[in-house]
């Protein structure tokens, strides 16, 4: 540092000294012990007062902490392993719990470190640059203050004079900023850790919506910000964020209470307040007679203080409080119990403390002994539990702060002085405060008198360790206590089973903005809001992807009852053991057996007149079509696949096309023969068996070509069908619309219609040629079946089993009609009346004897093994009689 800078600093210091002199004139009291190295102390010995006056004595935070520093210095001076023969001294001042008052008091430490600004303030040992003189009584460091706002003001001053500071109680987060408070350290952790601990506690109760009340000032502001930041990162919302101003009145506390009521569903209230502010809030609740409305979670500003809740215990019941983890120093209790106002002259405030504790007056303070209203203090009085003495929680940290300075000074002495055999050398005396703070103080590490580890991190902060208490009623009595229910050290350790809320309630209060959504519901919230929402139900086929999103399970899948994931639906298709399958299978099997029997009989009697007259080739084609239709039942009932679906689409239409193409060919042939017979004796064309087969094949080919085109346009495949949009029921079907399937049968309907027309047209031919009547009956019945089938098929679309059964039965009935109507008369004659299975062409004379001439033709035919004579008598004109070559096919019985 240059001489100019030193001179400027000296001028500034001189100005400050006049303020010190002025302040000392107001209140010149200080605790002072002699020593080679002086350590300063700043404690709130009195409560905050008005203007320049201090308030009442602060028995615990003030006197106990002052005595803790004096106790620690005594222990250090008695320990030969620390600083050798160097003794520590102390100058302890009162901050009166005020930052401005503390700043003025701190000037005393500055005055001890500088001289006046005349020429004697500098010295030139080697004739080069002048240096500022320092005395042996310079302040090496300061222990304090207690409140964060006090430490902030003091740290700003002390850093100008490079004086290290160690606070035993200030937890404000701003003090961790080494760019601004580069000479500050503390034996307690910053409120950042406490804020994390409070959020951990809130989260352990499953609270997502809480109110926050903080004190105005460094302690409350830094705690509030740290809590808000940590809570926001965990989606915990602040319902009401209120601040207690300095010197708050009852009306202000009542207003804070009313503000909390505006968000009454936020039952959890976090207090980051000083002790007096916490009590003010509780008293407002008491005045409103609103005990049990809120559940309190308080910082170490409340901690374990019995005085804070005195008289309002019922309001504070169930509160969760956080206190810096501290242990009792047994030697300090013994030290305090041996102190009296008569043997403690180094503490100028102890007499005031003594009189306040015992509610008495010391003899030398009694003005009129005869008329004294307050008793004189007995010399036998002692501090113990009977008078409410209890070791204050920060005593350990005060002792740790003094020991931290002692260990750091010991390191300096050991390196700079001990090698030269000196107790206190110039190198140690002139050591720069920044070097001392950075290289020695921050690097100390030791076990304190309570057995706890003490060390600093790179920001000068102490270890973060907290105890968690629950303010509970003891049994059914009117006595309350702070019961330890957990701790926080690198994480929360809380025993929820031991927590008791207001009026002994064990159930954790609910503190949320919106109730959790039920199963299958997601949150609908406004942008930026994470705590208040409306619940919206997912659709039946959706599952909850996350708390905000419903996701479709996809076709063929359905969510589990808990709506967290999906499973594959069991695909439904016709089961062979279902009654809907057994009935059509039974009908189909009967038809297959009967059709097979007819085919067998016709094969055995293929050369008989009745078979020939039936059109043998067309009959076998008819029977083949009927058999295919019966077999289609099994195809329709099979599990859908690409092959099965293709076979279904082709087989049904193909089977029907064979039947009705053959019938159309047959009715057309009969009609043409009789129509031609009325006009001429010329034989109609294309009436031979071969021609009939070709014509029938052409008709069938049309259906085959149509099916092939259909396959190209709409390839066969499988689809999942959901009846009535019910996606929880998936039916495996062929990839074809019901309307498309019906359209595929239009061609067969056309064949049926034309066959019916021909059947009607040929209904009056001679009864010996009445097969057209059976064909007609077959067509009429088929039309009725299909007219009934269409509405039933489309009307049962929601029940695939009924639909498939209806289709199978309709196909089988159509086949039965064709089988019975066309072949039962023939089978009856072949099996039961083989004597009638002869060639007999006798035409109805009533119909055809209009001719003017007649001729009688006797024909004897040897048919089979019997030599039966068949007489053919035709009474008609030649032009009205069917050609002889057509009669085999026209003969009927």
C-alpha cells in the first residue's frame, strides 16, 4: 500500500474517531480483558431500543454469548498447546440489536488499529517509504455480530481496515459473497442450507402450496429468496408472501394474519422471521381466536426459544422449528453457575443481568434501603435451572469462533515466531489481515469443546447441521416442550410418526392449491402455474403419459385400471365352441352329407333316364356349387387371415354363381325350346349338354373375373373392428366393408332374378316338363331368404357372432332350397320308385291338341334290362312339337 493511500486512510480514520468519542459519551460500557493479542466482540447485549438508546437486557443472546467469549479466552489462555505463552485479550461491545448502533460501536476496533494523522503516525526504519505504526493492542479480529444486518454493516467497515471477522450467528446468504465481504467468516452455515432444510420438510409433508412470512432485513430477505428459489425448483408454490416491517405494530401483524386467510387452503406457513416477529404473528392468531388454522414451519429465528411462545403455547402447538445443531458445553454451565454479580467485574452488564434474572437489586444500587420495593440480592444466589437458566443455543458457536481465531493465530506464531524462539514477534504483529484471513483462518480445522468438527468452506461458511423440533404438549397436561423429531445434515432425516400437530392431531394437514387428480385424470393448468389446476379425465382408451398428458393406447390396446400403461386387447373372432358356431356347423355338416349322398346316387345312376333328363352335366355343376356353399360355413367361421379372407370373398360368390348360372342355363334352355317349338320345328341352337356347360362356365367366369378385379382394387387382408366405437372390444375381421361384400353378391342376385323371370315364364309348360316349376319354387324361396338376410345381416353389425351366423345359415338355407327342390323328386324316384325311372314323353293333350291334323306314333323303347314299351302320342301340328332330339332333356315325371 502506498504512503498516499495510508495517509488517506488515516484521514478517514481520524474522522471516524470523533464519532467513536461521541458514541462512547453516550454509552461507554465495554467488557475488556488484557492480553498480547486483542480480539474484539460484538453481541446484542441489549434489545433494540429507540434512537440512540438501547432496550432491555438480552439475557440469553447477549449476556450468555458475552460470557461464552470470555470463557473461551480463559480456556485458551490456560491451554499451553495454543499460542505458547501468548495471552489473548478481548474488547466486547454492545450492538443493542441495531445495525447502525453496531456500526458506531465497531469504530472502537478501528481506533485501536490506527494512530492519529500527525507525523508520529508514520515511521521510516530504513529511510525509504514511511509505514503506519501499529501497537501491540491492535484488534486482530472480531467475533460477531449476531444479526445478519449487523454483520453486514460491520463487515463493510472492517474490510476497509483488513480486520477479519467471524460471526457465531449471522446466517444471511449475502455474507457468502467474497467479492463484497472478503474478510468475513462464520461458524454457522448460511441460510441457503436452512432454506433447503425447510423445503425438504415441506416436501416431506407433501405440501405444494404454502405461505411465507419473512422479517424485513438481511436475515428475512436472504432466507425468503433462498426458500423461494429452492421451492420453485421443486414445484412448491408460494400462496402468500408477506413481510414483517421493522417495528411492526399489532395492526400490522393482524393484517398479515388476514392476508394468510385469503389463501386458507395453504395451511402450511413458513416463517423466516426473527424471534419477536414470530411471536407477533402468533399473538395475532391468538387475538383472532384462530388456533389450529395454520401449521407452522419456522426457521432458527424461532428455534427452541421458550420465551417466544410463553402465554401462547396453544397457538404454537404442533409447530416444526429448525435450530442450528448445537451441543451443550458442560464446562460453560459450570462456569456460569459459579459467576455472581460480586465476582464478575470484567463484564459491566452482568449486574443488570443479575438483577433482571433474580428480580432484585444489588446493595450498591439501592438508593433508599429503608423504602426499597425490590428485595436486595442475596450473595448466595446462583444461576441454575430453578431460575430459568438454560444454555443458549449459540454458545457453542461463540466458543468455536474464538477458538478459530486462536488456532489461526497459533499457526501464524508457529510459522513466523516459534522458529526464532519468540512468543510474539514483529512478523506476527505486522502480518497483513488479508493473509491472516485467507491463509490461516479459513484453513483451521479442529474438534471443539462439545466434540463437533469446526472448519470453513471456501466462502468462509461453517458446516450446515440442523436439529428439527416439534412443539408438543406433554401428555394431557398444560406443559409443552420442543421434542426433537429429526435432523438435517446433507439431507433430511425426519421421523414423521413422532410429529404431533395442533390439538394432538397426528394426521398431516393438507396444504395444496388443488387436490391431486384421480386415476385416469391429468392436470390442466395455466401457463406458469405449477400448483393450481383443474383435473380432466382421459378418454377411455387413453392412459396417463405424465401428469399433464393423456396418450392414446393405440388400436387393439386398452389401458390398465390404474391408467399408467396399456395392454394388448384379446382379439375376438368366432370360436368353434361357441353356440353361434355350433349351429351353422351342424347345418352345414347336414347339408354336406346330403349333398354327398345325392352326388353318390347320381353317380351310381348317371345313365338312367331321370339323371339324363335332369341335365346330367348341369346337375353335377349344381351339386358342386351347393357343396361349395356348405363348405363356406367353415371358411366363414375360421380365424380371419389374409388367405381366409381371400377365400371368403371368392368362395361365397363363386359357389352361388355355379348354382344360379346352371339354373339360369337350364331355365333358359327350356324356355327357348318351347318358345321355338311354337314357331317352327327347327331345333334351337346351343341346347346340347356341351353347349350348356360352356354357357354355364361363361356365366361363372363373369363372377371369377369380378372377384379378380375386386382383389386388385381392394386386396384381401385383416382389420380390427370396434363395434359402436367401443375400443375396448376389438374384433378381428376381414378387411372388407359390409356394403362391399353385399355388392359382390349383386351379380348372383342378377342371376337369381333372371332365373326367377324364366321360371315364371315357363310355369305353364306341360306337367311332364315341370322341372321349371321346381326351379321357380327354388327361386322364389331363395329371394325370400335373401330379402330376409340383408336387413338381418346389416342390423346385427354390432354383434359379429350373430352376423356371421346369419350369413352362414342364409348360405346354407339357400343351398338346402336348391338341393331339396331340384333333387329330392329325382332322388325319390331313383331310390324308392326305380320303376318310374323310364323314358316317357307324353305331352299334355289338353294343351296341344289344337292342330287340325293328327298322327299317332307308337314307339317301343328297350330301356335298360326291362323291355318296357313307351307309347308316345303327339297330337299337334309339326310346328308346335319340340324336336325329337330335345326330348331326353325335357322328359320329366
